[in-house]
């Protein structure tokens, strides 16, 4: 038996597990999206009908779907760059020579990532409370009127964006900090010899060296932010007036509240297609940036 055949036999158990636990469920979900599978079909498969792309066409004529898509796009377009910027800024501060107690700060800033989301979401609900919240108390001390952060359709999604950035930026911070520590010090020494300022070092040494890591962080953050669900589920229940309803939240509502599992599967595959397209766009832009 050749070496390649022996390798295939060793990989076979893992490939079978992937096929059983990933490929088959994805295929079943796609077939489900082409049917009208609902609570009546659960009672008897005789009530199950094949409807083709009808579920997808109905989504295009559902105002709530477009609202959820807009909310998700806002969360991604605003939250991803903000999260990466905060992560990069924090990593640069921790990597600087003037920073002391690096391990303490690194642990403290990473703590929100490993904290249960529901617990910290409840804490933030109290912080954002219109009447008793600390944030409005601080704004009142500055002469600013109280803001109904989670009850006003204009402020609800920005409040969730800020919460998500605070909750998740520590993960990217650790990745970027590791990448910063891997940049050779000789590059900075050469830049200083050439008379480069701190801004020029950041622009011409640090950022180009971090380009592959920033691309990875961007893709991971984007994929996570497209799957917005727990934050609005705990803090606003998709309101007010649907202003925090995301695509994933809509999928869960359709599938497990109204038991329209066929429509919910269609929403899931639309979300997958959207994430795949944006990921391909990020990879293309990353290659162009790298070639430049």
C-alpha cells in the first residue's frame, strides 16, 4: 500500500465525521428550504410539500426581512471597523515601551470575551437604563438630557454596537498583540536611522507587517458580527419597532417561534450567501492591498 493510500485511510474517520455531522445536515437544511415544512409537517409528512424557490421569493417581498438585512448591515459596517480599530489601538498601547503591568491589563481587557454574554448584557441593560443607568447619570452631570438607549429606534442599534465592541474587542487584541511582537525590531531600528517619526513607523512598518493578521481578524470579526442574535435577544427582543431585528434573529423567530422551518432555512442560506460574498470581497481586497 502506497503512502498516499495509507494517509487516506487515516483521514477516512475524520472525513466520515465531517460528512455525517456537517455535509448531511447542510444538505438536509437546503432541501428543507425548498419545502413548506412547518408544525403541520411535524405531525404528518403527508402535509409536507415541495415549493421550490417560493420561500426565497417570499423573503424578497417581506418588509421585515429587508429591515433585518439593513440592521445587520449597519451592525457589520459600523461594528467591524470600530472593533478592529479599538483592538489595534489597545494592542499598540500594550505593546509600547511605556506600558506597565502588561499582563494585568491584557487579562483585564480580555475578561469580557470569556464572560457569559447574557450576564454582561443584563449588566449593560442596567447601565443603559433611561432613569437609573450610570451612563445617563454621567450625561446628566454634563448637562445632557437622558437618552432612552434601548427604547428609542434611533439609539437601540448603536447601543448594541457599542456593547458588542466592548464584549469582543479583546479577542482581536490578543491576536494583534501577538502579531506585533513578531515584527522584527530591526525594521524599526532601520526606520529610525532613516529619520522616520512614530506615525511613519506605524504607516510604513507596523501596518504593512500586520496586513495578513488584519485580514484574518477582519474576516473572523465580520463572520461573527453577521451572526448577530444574542445581544438583541437579551436586551431588546428585536425592538423597538424591529430596529434591532437581525437576519439571524429573524431566522430563529421563523423557525422556533412560528415553526416555519422551511422559511427559516431559506433565511439561513441567504445569510450564508451574503457572508460568503463579503468574505470573498475581503479576500480580494486583501490581495490587492498586499500586492500594492
